[in-house]
C-alpha cells in the first residue's frame, strides 16, 4: 500500500511530464528486479547457514567423547568441508556423517555459484538504475529525481516473503 501511495504521489507531482509513465514503469521494474535478487540472496545465505548448522550439530553429536576440547571447538566452527576432513578425529566418524558432509559441501558449492550469478545480475540492475536516474535528472530535474529515488528505496525496504 505504501508503494502504491508513493507511486500515486510521483504521478501527481510529475503529471505534466510526458515521460513520467516511462520512468515510473522502468523504475518499478528495476526496483522489483533488485528486490527479488536481494530476497533470493537472503534465502540462499540463510539456507547454507542452516545446512552448516545442521552438519555441525551432527558432527558434535558424533565426535569421540575423548576428543580434545580445543580441536572439537575448531572443527565445529569451520564451515569448510576440506578443513573439517583434515582433523584426525574426522577419520573416526561414521561414513553416513561423512556423506552428509559431502552433500552439504556440494550444496555450498551450488549455492555459491547461484550467489555469484545473482550478484552479477544485481550489478547489471545497478547500472541500469544509475543510467535511468541520470536520464530522469536530465529530463525532469533534480527534484523529480529525489522523488523517484524515494520511490525506488521504498521498494527495496519492502519485506521479503
């Protein structure tokens, strides 16, 4: 609702401009593209964090009871499968837990690739946004640009679903 009211405000303030509709359409598209990217990144970061929390809980429950506390602490705070495998105690772990670590490692790799692709998309959206803001500034002036920036920022402040 806030976005709609902001959108209406922009229409009222800039109603006399012939390109207002085009600017608003482009701005809304870019804003929602960026918001979608940001929300997806948030989900991916949360998902991989949960995966590592799960594997760490599994490891903690299955580590030898006589394992030195410092080694245990270090092993459980590493979120890197290759480093975890380097601990001597890891060699004594149940093969199913080792397989679970392999699965988390692959999920981590896949999500990192997805994160890199999303960040590249975000950079493209940022470039398009800056070009649009420059065009708005030249065409409609700095006051209009401020109004459009506020509208864009309101889109980004919306909560992710």
